């Protein structure tokens, strides 16, 4: 859900920053760039205060909502969209297409490699997230896999006796990431090669 929501929010935001002209566009973009200079752990306390004030502690919504404002995702997609010739969009607009139709029918198929890269990075980051779920979740049934792997050693008097169990759990936790990467590998490579040929 975090991956899907990030792609749905970052794509139109990046298109607006890349193609639409509105007051404060440059300031907004450079604010995004400035945010990328700060480590993610710096936003841990503000995000925690926001989630607590919204009453979302110990909920799955608290895991999903903070990932919607992916500054890196907006920056990546915007830079990729800047390489699309404006003539393609101008021709569609002259034919009567709306901006939304241009985004869905023209821009998104061209930026598919960037969307796949962003989706994979977002999924891996969300799947392996440890610190944020540890802060906001309190019930065992909502713990993510990284927290569960750490808690596997809680019942052992000797922490080294639980190494085998942790390694087995880590192998199982890697399987979904490997499946997703293998499933999209051919599409990713094909999209990158088509993009490089088109730009060449």
C-alpha cells in the first residue's frame, strides 16, 4: 500500500513541477531538493507528533501515510519527465486532451522505467523499515518483519543460540523482495534500453 500510494501521489506532483507553470514553482522545487539534504531520522520526531495528534498510534495508517510525501520520488520522476519532448504533449493538447489524459496516456508510459525503479526502492524501504514501526507500534500482531526478527532472540538466555532461527527468518523475509525484483527485471531492463535508444 505504501508503494502504490507513493506512486499515485508522486507522479502527478512531479508532472506539475515539470510541466505546469504556477507561482512559487521554483521555490517549491528547491524546497524539495533542500529536504533531500537532511537525513530521514531528522523527521522522526515531527512525524511522531503528527501521528500522535491524529490519533493514529498503533495503526497501519501510521505506517502508510508518512511515506506518501516521497521527496526523492517526486525529484526522480520530475527529472525524468524533463527529458520528454514537449512536442508530444503539445500535439495531444492541440487534439483536445486534458492535462490528466496527457499524463495517463503519454507521460506515464514513457516514464515507466522510472516508476518501476521508484516502486522497487519504495517497496524495499517499506519492507525493511525498522525504526519507524518500532516507534509507533505497540501490539505484537502489527509488528513488521525486521522487528519480529529482532524479537526472535528475546526468549533465549544465550543470544547466540537464536542465530539459526534469525537466519531462517531473514531468508524468509528476503523472498518477497526477490520475487518482486525477478518479476519486474525484464520489464525494467527493456524499459531502460528503449529509453536509451529513444533518447539517442
